[in-house]
């Protein structure tokens, strides 16, 4: 399972998603343009000392991201993407997930671009909220959606009894930019 943030704007939310990806052993993809630098201190702080554990891939655009992800599974990418949007689709709690799904989240101010949603209109998933509330915080949705999708897909959650053993590189001053690798896929 992969996590994709399309044009994220707030470093704290992306840092929280990175920390979640590290905690679950998932790859995090960021689709440019980003609303911050990967050298941003707030991004680093939100990910705490877990950046050495983050498998981070940065893509020049949505098409490049899809092309890179397409190579990783026999199942077509159009069947793997799960678009999280506040505007319709299937409730997160009614949706089915598979182990090689790609969970896609839009930017904080505008969500996913209309052309992305239109191209995968049947792949929309929402988290039920009251009509008076426009949307939930991106980091909250990423966390809730990821755990729910993993359980529904039958993926094992980390076997941990609540104990903590610091990662050997936790004390290093690792910046997100040092963990990021660029996808080398042309659309």
C-alpha cells in the first residue's frame, strides 16, 4: 500500500503523514508543486526523529506519479487508486481495499484537482462528517484512512505491545530532503 499527497501545502500535515508512513512501513509519495521546502523545519519537526525510517518519493507531477506506481503491480493503476475527497463517493467504512492500493489525498485548501477526480470518479472515498463541516484535517484523514484500509485489505499491522526501542539513527539530524528520492519516470 502506498500513500500519495498531491500538492500538499502545510508542512505539519505532511510531516504527520511521513511519521505515519514510518510507523507502518509504507512509502510516502509527494506530488509537486509542494507548498513548502523539504528543508522546512516545521516539516522536520512534525516527522520528529523518524525521518531515517521514511521511504519518501517526490514526483514532478501527477502523471509521473501514476507512471511510477503503475510499474509496481500487475493490477492496472486505475484499479489501485483510492481518491480521498470530501465530496462524495463511497464511505470509508463501506469501501473495499486491497494490499496494493494507492491512497491518494489532495491539498489542504482545494482537495484533489477536478481532472484527477473526473479521471477516477468511481474511485472516490469520503469520511462521513456533518454537513455543516467542510472537511477534516488532512493529517487526520490520512491516519484514519490508512489504518482502515490496511485492516480492510488484510494487511498486518505492526506487531508491537506498546513498547518503544529507538531507531539506531534516531539521534541523527536527518532532514526530509535527505530522505527524498525523485522518481525517474517520464509520463
